[in-house]
């Protein structure tokens, strides 16, 4: 009887943990979407960010600083501070993504978002139920991510459309794989989750990883299949 109660308690804690992770991720996506749309429709705000190089780069630096701060200090932060840092990041990231509404028609954005949601959902299901230990590929995924970053920086100088196309394909494949890996980590964390503050922070950090996976898949798919405005 006692073991049954314990098992039920663990199952309840696991469900709450999973709900927190995907709840924070979904909220962050909503915040980013609203922020992007609002920025794109506000002439003053859009010009403040994209009218000068300083505005855009200041926003990017702020985003990187927030992710670094959350990653480096997650153990020392309170759950409230960790959550607010994540949500502020999603707000700033949404503002930096406002340009997609200028570059691509709204129909393209909606279609690609729908495809991204399907891909993300499929890989999430795979990550939850696969018997394969995706963690064994973690080193290769990390190396591939570094390679993607280097190639993207190089192409900022080369401005090669062919290389951009290859980077986009590789980016979709990489972040699709990272989605499955991050999902598997969430599932394994849920097995030991409880109501402590530590696991509330783990949920926030896991939500951040999944959020980044989703956004990157979306952006790379948009670069591949979005029809730029003439």
C-alpha cells in the first residue's frame, strides 16, 4: 500500500514537472509572437531597433547576456528570478524577430509555424518514447552546433546563397535532433522530480532549451521555404 502511494506521488510530481516545462515554453512562445507582431507594427519601436545598427546589436547582446546569466547562475537563482529572466529573454527575442513580418508575407509565416509545430511535436513524442539513448550522441550534437555557428558567422562575410541554403538544411536537422535530446532529458528529470525549488528551476531551464529548439527550427524552415517580399 505504501509503495503504491509513493508511486502515485512520484507520478503526480512527474506530471507537474512536465506541465511546468511545456507550460513555460508555450508562454514564452506566445510572448515572443506578440512582441514580434507589436514591434513590427510600431514604427517608433521598429526604427529604434532596426533603424540603426546600435539598436539591433544592443538587443542581441542583451539576449545573449540573459541566456548566459540564466545558464551560469541557475543554481543560485530563485525560481521566480529564473522564470522572470527566461520570460524577459523571450520578450527581447520576440522583438528581434519582428523583421520576419517585414521580410515574409504573413501567410508564409503562419504556414511555416504550423510545419514547425508538427515537426517539433513529432520529435517530442519520439524523445519521450524512444528506447534509444540519445544522450550518447550529445557530443556529436554539440560539435555540430559549434560547426553551425562557425559556418553562419563565415557566411555573414561571404554572403553565399548556396552556403546559406546548406546551413538552413543543416540547422533544421540539427535542432530537430536537439529537440529529441532535450525532450529525453526532460523525461528523465521528471522521473526524479519533486516540488522543491531546485526542480522548479530545472523546469525553467528545460523550457528555455526547448524554446530555443522550436525557434531555431522555425527560422531555418522560414529561410528555406519562405517567399521573401519583393
